[in-house]
C-alpha cells in the first residue's frame, strides 16, 4: 500500500501496514524536507534524510523539544499529565539527564550483565515448555518479558509487581491501540496508566529514603541538583520515563530481530558458527527495525533546511527509520546485512537527547540472540504479525512462530 501524506503519522496506517518505506524513499529522493498539512494532526515538516536529522538533533538551542517531542494524530498539543526529560531543553535537560545517566554507562552496567543473562535464560526456558516444536506467540513469551524484567530489577521492584508494571507501560505508550485502551480516549488511557505508575513509585521512593538499597530507585531517591533537591514530582516522572522508554522500544527490536530470522536458517547458522557476529547482527537489527518512528523538534526562529524555509514554531518531524535506509549512508539499505560495517544508524537518535538506555538495549539483544541460536536451528512464522496502532513506536503485538530446536528433546 503506497502511503499518502496523511498516512505518514497515522497510528492506524502503522497498525495495518507497518512502515511506509516506499514513500520515505520517494521523499528522500524528491522532497526530503516535505510539508504535510492535510492530515488529522497539526501541519508539520517531514525530515527523511540522515544528515538533516543529525544536524537538527545536534542543535538543541534552535531545535527545541518543547512544546512537544511527538506528534499526536489530533489537532493541538495534548496536555500530558507528566512531563519527561524528552520534553525538556538545555540547560534544564542536562541537569535532569545527569541524575541517572551515570547509572547507564557501559561501566556502571557491568553489574547488570548477570541479571540480563539470567532474564534471557529464564524467558527462553519458559518459552518452549514441552517437546520443542510448538507454535508460540514470541512477543508474549519472550520479547515482551526481557526488557520489563531487566528495568524492573534495575529499579528494584519486587517480582510480583512486574506484570502490573508491564500493563501500565503498554497503556502509557500504546494508548492509541484499541487493545490497550482503558479510558475514554488515548489521552485518557495514558493519563490513567501514568498516574497509577506515579503513585506506585511514590511509595517506593519513600521507602528507599528510609532503607537505601543498591538500585536505581535509591539513586534517584537521594539525587540532588548542585543547587538543591529534586522535586518528588519530577522524580516520579523520571521513573515513569525509564520504565516506558525501555520497554516498548526494546521489545520491538527483539521481535523485529526474530522476524528477520524467520525462514533464514542460514543466518541462524552463521550466528551459531561465529558468536562474535551477534554484535553486528544486533546493530543491524536496530538499523533495519528502527523501533522509534519519529521525534519532533520545534525551531525557535525561522530556519532553512535543504532550501525549504521553515517558520519558527512549526513542528519538524524526524523519521528515524527513513534516515536508517538513506541511500547516501547505507549501501543497499533495504537489505539486512549482519556484517554491515560501519553502521552509523540513528535508531537511538543522536545529540542532546540520545537514548540513555542504548547500552541496556544492546546488552539485552546480544544476550538474547546469542542464547536463542544455541537453542534453535530454524524459525517460521505460522500466522500474520499483529501490529500496534501507534505513530511513535513500530510495534508488533503478536507474532506466532514455530521453532525447530537444535537439540530435539
Ligand atoms: C531498542 C531499544 C531502544 C530504542 C530504539 C530507543 C530509542 C530512543 C530514541 C530514538 C530516543 C530519542 C533520541 C533523540 O531524541 O535524539 C530515546 C530516548 C531515550 N531513551 Fe531510548 N531507546 C531504546 C531503549 C531504551 C532503554 C532500554 C531505556 C532505559 C532503560 C531507554 C531510555 C531512554 C531515555 C531516558 C530517553 C530520553 C533521553 C533524553 O531525553 O535525554 N531507551 N530512545
């Protein structure tokens, strides 16, 4: 289905068809800074080239994340119940980012390698219970579990709460999808979920102030700015963000990676024979799948990009999956190449708001896929994939697969 302008940010289009790669390719080649006015939401400029997304993202003084960092498919800017660091701009943004960014460096994360390994082992062990060759919903059994189990442990939440946390994050991020909607509207659904998470984390912060533990909640509960305390309300927003940002995105990178392996026993064999290839494979999964569809920036003054005049205040939409197929940067970008090098993809954004969880996501996918190829020699889809209705995250809600075990029971 060739996408039209009104489809580029239509949650329903993504729910039905997945990514409009043909249309993005046309835009990259004919109108890389393209004005879209006829659609359900506010008019915006669509940015589809790798180099433009890099330049815009690296200039946060001009291209701001306020007043919105994502487009909703309705007119106006919805009032969000909580703000998150993606809403902020420098200098405030830097101060907030610094509260937790030290916990996400590769060095700080060495402590969670073991957690990630055991979470992946457990998810895979539970995925196939009986004799191996059975159909499972890979999203339910594997990809949805790993990210939430990892971040939930980093935050220090007890295991019995993980299911609840998982549902809240679904509702917060996938609120436009009818499967997740609880309230009267997408905004309502998001608000209810976010408020529930906030009250949950409020009591956890309270607890960690009295009984500090070795977890991220304790780090945040005791965090201070150079010039004073961090308001509790902001800490709660922060925890919500960490939970939601890492969940849906990583889940879909994992599901997308599995989809790539479907009917590719050759690729599974290569990964099995050459364990080091998993790093390249995972980077290529990030590029090829690009779970985040878009982010928004708003220029504070008039700017010109690729010869197009953009007025101050008009939203600019950065389409990461398009940048990740940009033919000027990636040879045969529509092809999946596990050994692609270099691979300067923008799946995690770049610049001021560059994803804080990139190392966690990398560790998770590496651990999971290196274990998966030890267990299976082949995977086939046994039904259609069921996609998420969202213009922010390219999600798959269900993916039935049948795997052939490497060592039959
Ligand atoms: C495959 C998995 C993931 C993808 C594709 C992804 C993608 C992104 C993207 C595109 C951004 C915005 C970047 C920009 O505006 O330049 C972002 C920001 C962010 N991500 Fe991720 N992310 C992933 C996993 C995670 C994980 C696991 C966590 C945390 C545990 C996380 C936490 C964050 C946070 C806190 C931000 C906001 C950073 C800021 O505003 O300074 N992400 N991510």
